[in-house]
C-alpha cells in the first residue's frame, strides 16, 4: 500500500494473480491427492475437481470484479479530482462508473456549485475590476509606445515594471526581468548608494553609470507616497558624451592660441597707430614689421575662426536631431505626407540606413513636390537609396525631364512654414551639410533628384515592433518576502522559478552525448512569464545522430555557428540569477549541464517526483501523460523542443501547486522533503 492511498496498480494486479495462481495450484494438488486416495468416479470425481478449483476461481473472479467495478473507477475519480483542483474549468473525461456510479450526480453537483460560486465571485468583482482593467490597458499601451527606457523597482530593488523601450535598450542583458534584482542589471556600487539616499518627495537625481560597453545616464526618482518604490529612466550617454566632449576639447584647445593671436594683433595695431605720424627711416622699417605681424596674425586668426565655425557646424550636424532612419520607413512617411489616400512613392533597390532630421526632410520633399509641380508628374515616383563611399544618396525618380538648376535655386530660398522657426530649404540642406540637384538617367526616360546624406555603419532592417504582452509589470512583486529571507522557508507561490529543459545528441551523457539546445522560461509570483525566455542552440562539436534528430528535429546544420556549451551555460546562469530551478526528470537535465565549469548550487524542483509523490497509485508520470492529465497543450511543433517542453513544465508546476497547498506543503523545504521521499531510480528515468 502507498502512504494513505490506493495500492499501485501493478502491485495490486501482481498480488491478485499470485493469489489466484497459488489457489489454483493448491486446488489442483489437493484434487489430485484426493483423486488418488479416494478414486471417485463419474459425477463425484467431477465435483471433487470443481470444488478444488473453486477457491482459486473465486479469488480470480472477485479480483476481476473489484478491478473493474471499484479500483479502476477510484483511479479515474482520483484523476478527475486532481484535474479539478488544478483547474476547476477542466473538462470532465471520467464520470463516476462501476460501483461509484451513484456518486455521479453528487460529484456533478459539487463541480457545478464550485463553478457557479466562481462565476458569481467573478461577476461580483467585475464592476470593480473593470476600472482597474481600463487603467491597466492604458498603462500597457503607454509602456508600449513610450520611447524612454524606464524601470520601476520596489524597496528591495526588485524590478516590478519595465517597458518595451527598456527591453530594446537592454537587449541581450539577462539581468532584465520581472522580480530580478536591479544589481543583476547594473552592478554599480554608486547606484546602490544613491538609491538609499533618494529624497521621498520625488526629486530627481542623476548618475552616470557604466553598462557593458556604454555609459548610461540614469535619472532616479522615489515615487511619492509609495513603499520605497523607485522609478529609473535611462539614456545612452556614450555617443553624445564622446562627441560633445571631443568637440569641446578641440574648442578649449583652440582658445589659448586664439587669445594669443588676438593679443598680438591688438598690440601690433596699437603700436602701428602710434607710429602713423612719424615718417623717418627708423619708424618706416618698424611700421613694416608691425604691418607684417598684423597680416600674419590676421590670416592665422581667420583660419582659427574658420575652424571654430566648422566645429560648430559639426556639432549641429552631429546633434540629436540627426537620427538613424531606415529608408523604407522614410519613404512611407513621405508618401503619407504627400497624399494619404494614394500611394505615390514606390521604394526600389536595396533599403539602407542613413542619418537625418526626419521631420525636416519630409517637409523639404513636400515643399519640393508642391513647388515644382509643373516639372514633376502626378502619376507617382520611385524612391531609391544609392550607397556612396561615406554618404548615401536619397533619390526621388520619375518619368520625365530633369529639373533646371535655376528652378532649384529659387526653391532653395523658399521657407518651410510647417517647421519651427520657419527655416528655408537652404537652412535644412546646410543642417545636413548637403545640397540637392537633378540629373537625367542613362536610359533617357527617367530623371531624379539626388540628396546626399550621412551614411551609417548599421546594417539590416529594423526589428519588427513586438506585440503588446502582459509581462511588462507585476506590482504584486512588492508584496513578496524580502530576498534575504531564508530560501527554505519561502512559500512556494513567492518563489522565483526558472523552468528549463535540454535537448541532447543522445541519452548517454556519461559516454559523450551533450547538449544541443537549452530553453527556459520564468515563473514570478506564481505567474508564467512566457515572453521572458532563454532559448539557445549549442554547438555540440560532434555530429548529431539521425536517431536523435528524429526526436527533436535538430540537425548539424541547425547548430552550425552556435556558441559552445560553456558560453551558453554562463549566459544561462546569469539568466537564472537567484531563482530556483524547475525541470521534469531533473536528474537528466542537471547531468547534462553539470561539470562544465558553471556551478548551479541552487535548489531544484522536479515535477516528475512531485507527481509521483502526489499520485503514486497512478500510472504515467512522463510529461506527455501529465500534460494530458492536467489538460495542458503543446503548441504545434514545440514538443521535444527545449523551450516548448520548459513552458509546459512551468504550466505543470502551476497546476500541481494548489494540490501541494491542499496537503499542507507550503514551503520550499517541505516540497524538497516530499520529492526526496518520492525519488526512485527506476521511475526517475521515465
């Protein structure tokens, strides 16, 4: 018997068959002895043999009856109750049967009452939650479109909120994630010190902090009226700081010689004025010397002033208004400006990045098309980016003749009234250190307007805008226990958990098989953050056997160029941080990532062992069986992928959680003791 439960099915059937066999064998021996002793004949002999076999046959028939009418219905009832505890809305696949069939109406009534109570409770909260849902939706929309990277952390420096801009800003940094400590993202002592000294009135404080290869400008504010929560906004100060400091350094270096030349020029001019009325030979020679000094200093001063002017132009050209743009995005924006109802511009050629003031350039081309409408067609244009050595050429192409230069010269003087301060076209061209001209194509049919602009080293199309997702904030993190509380005494719902899975070249890990894919996702505050994932292919540095490819679908071509396992495990350890690991059949996955130079000295939760501990009498504790038992689904194509299996393992953990709590297993220490008692070498390989 199991601990307070049903006997395991295999043991029960084995015991039943053993007793039946012993009884039948004993009956046969007893019947043979009586037959030899008494030598009965006819009906008496038949009755003797039937009576001797009746005990074994009775045991067999009673066992068969109990299995079909009692034990099987009890197991089905156990599965259904487990599913209802995990998910009250789960489908009813096993209604009571056999001798338990009479419980059907009662169980149905309990289930319907349960669901009805939940429905009434949800309805009671609907009115109050509607306003909160609207605020949450507005917040998520704001977070999605806000271009300033921002974070919100609680008084334990755990991240409670971040936006899409922050995710893009810290792309690739495993320290960003709900519930993670701020020092995992920015391990700067001065930042931790400033957090403790922030005023409670919301006054901002600024800090310049290094992060990877960048210097970040961080603005910190304590949220007034909160429990020590802090809002942080970020900007990349590296490029602007380097550019600004470089130009300032050059300007500062030029000030000293400029002052010297100015002083020399002033002194020579004063002396020359004093010698103006003297015409003797001695003063004539001296006057020529002063005139030569004035000429030389004047030329040098003019050159220095020209250099300063160039530096100031560079500051303007390299300022924040000249930002990176993707050419296809620019053509689309210009198309919408020219005629929102029709498509006038068709991008051709290869798109590219360039640097410019987008509003000014769009206003410039809008003015161009309207001013030169007698030379430009109404049928539409083609937009093309041509790459030069240090610049790119923004070309607007049409079928027709080139525009005369005098027309362009008149247009350059036109004001752009839609821009602040109404600059002229020439001012905008000067801002970009550029000009514009028209030329005919070699085909003799098309002409184009060409505008040179600063090129960028950046390549590749911009990333697609990520769809809104609900994992950007969780204010319940502030209610979690302090991070320094003993991990063993932490409640299961307050644990930060990383569910992970591996795919390998084979199952013989001690004989050379190794990891080829590692996937993980996080559970924070009993909530699966499906978008905060770790998914990395691994170069196994050995061929992948076809038998393994048949299971997980990964081939040698899929892992070419992937990093080796030691680098992937270092990144994965950073991703895990202070979380507890979760896996299904964790013994295998831990063996796959151990002894690789990266230490995972943290507790590990195994859903296979937990399932065995809760339902030892039931068969099937593999991931597929448990997914079916708890009504969990693998999205198409994700079974036997590292990330797909990790996500279902996390969902399985959340389904098992209420069942553990119902049995008084509330802390990590209690859970580890429960799964340790369920460990079995034979079952651990399931």
